[in-house]
C-alpha cells in the first residue's frame, strides 16, 4: 500500500465537497501522481472488502487530468505502481476529478467517463471445462467488478464488516446492530472518530479490527485509535493510532485536542469504571454538537475487579449510575433549584441497550412545560375527586 499522508487525505476530502469546476482548479495545485496513488489505494482497499477473489489479477488504470493520461497498475494485494502494462487483463479508464468525486464525494456519485475492458483471448479456444483460459478470464472479471465497486460511494453493511474484520462488536457482543442504528445518519459525512482501545494487548502488530471496520463504514471518515501500547505499525490510510493512557486525564486531553473536532467518541478501552468516568469528563466537551459518545461494556459496573459494585446499583463511582444521572441532567429544567452543569446543558439524548450506551450531544434548551402549570398538584387528580 502507498504511504499514508493524512494531510493529503484531508485535503482531498475537502476538495471532494466542492463542485467539479472548483475541484479541478484545486487539484491543479496538487501533485497528480500523489493524488491518483492515494485515491487508487483507497479504491483497492474498498475492493478487497467488496468480494474475495481466489486469483486476483493486476489491473491497469488509465487516469486523465490536465490533458495528460497517466498509467497505474493496481495489484491484487492493493499495491499501486505508476506505469503501463502490455496487454493488461483488466483496464479501467477515467478522469482524475471524477475518480475523486466518486470515491470521496456526495453519495451515489458516479464517474460517467469510466470505461472498463476485460481482455478476451484472441483466436479460437476450446470449450473444455478445464481450459485454463476460463479461470483466468473469471479472475479478471471478478477483479474488474471489485474495482468498479471500489470507484464508487459504496455502502457495506456494518454486521458483515464486523465479521470480516473480526471485531468483537458482533458475536462476542451484539453491538453492531445498535451502532448501525445510530451511526447510519452520519456515514456519508466527513466524520472524525476517536476510539479508546485498539485490541491485541501488548503486541504491536495485533488489533485494529474495529478501526478498519469504521474506515469502511464511514467512507469519508478519519479514524483515530488510542491504546496504552504502541500500535503505530497498524497505521494505514485514513486510520491513525495514538499511544495514550486512559487513566491519565492529561494524556486524554492531549489526545483529544490533537484529534478534535470529534464527531464520534467510542470508549472501548480498559472498562475500569474510574477510567470510563474520567474519559467522558475529558472527551465529551471536545465532541461536536450533533456528535455521539458511546460507552461499551456497562457490565463492568457490577464487577468488583473492574471498580464495579454489585451490591449498590446507585454507587456514584460506577458507570451505570453515571449514565442514569444523565437522565436527570437531561431534565434539568424540571428540577427547581438545580444548577445545570455543562453536561446537563449539552446532552440531548440517551439510548441504552444491553451493555452499551449512546449519548447525543447538542444544546439542551428545549422548552419546559408552561410556568403556570402547577407542579405541586395534578389538576386531573383534583377533578377526579
């Protein structure tokens, strides 16, 4: 895969928000080879998820920009190499601006100039089922299908992605269906995601399953994973791994400000109750209005070894008590004498499922009942008397 350039990726995401004319003007200030390589690396990454191919073949891309045609060979392993091949089994030709808009632009954008050619064998061929030409041709057609799908605003479902990448958000837990419900409205937006917990414990080359899942679910998203151990070896385009300690508020603040503004924060870290409460206090203020804060594995609220308390469900030091307190804060206007906190004023929704909570951020200023309506007496009850 091509070396990751986060700054280039962010610029391309920004350019893709514009129309064709402005995009063409802004791309003229970029190195077209770097742009094409970055976009085709993204295409190859998406194509690998669209469908498995037993014998992927190397495809030739013919990319036009500024009156020139540039060639790039994309291997079955996802490597992008500038140059031209003689008689490639698969040829895809399109305009660089259209490629950018198709990959990172508005949903359902298509590249009208895209041409696809799968090489046919010249001359007669036998009809024998064991003729090797058939297997080669099938592999070329499958490769073409995958790459065409990768050159589009594809929308893979979350549960299959979770299973493909091996994240425990489906199977060990049943979180993926809940994530899909609350994340779906954001999936075509340019979201910035921060997830605490990468997985793989202290191994530098293991983990990152959910980060890769989020990358493919949010086709325009930038994913930041945080772990106590160094996971930088897992970095790839649109995914960055940072090292930090969830038990250290200063460390959390440093990471949060380095990745802000954030649209989604997912706490799948240590699950120690104290760490969960500390992380929310530091990171929720860095979340954009309209964003979502997710706390996984609420079950540790009842596990003593994780700072939980199975005997007192109202213990203020456990996560579930904190989550329940957000309901009171959501209704701060109905509580005479209560001085609203910053959290009370910015939590606008709370959705709790088994072992997982989704907290919506916004402006909690919805009007209360009219002041003339009595609070200390129910008029309906009086009328019944």
